[in-house]
């Protein structure tokens, strides 16, 4: 599965079950899609921090 990030959004490429599992994982966080993309494209100073 691939996750392609840009400044305006993200694209998930993979099998349907992989995408559903990834979206379920993301839904456990309190971040909105906009916050997720912003933090992934412009990471916070701590480069070891992961949201996923």
C-alpha cells in the first residue's frame, strides 16, 4: 500500500481492505485530515514523531 502526501491532501493506493484498515487506524486519532496532511508535509521539529 502507498500513501502519497501533498500540501492539499493525500492519496491512498492499495487493496480495498488495506485502505479500510488504514482509514480505521487514522480515525482513532483526534486529528482532522487537514491537520494530518499539514503535520506530514511540514513535520514538527521532532523528526522521530509519527502519527500513524
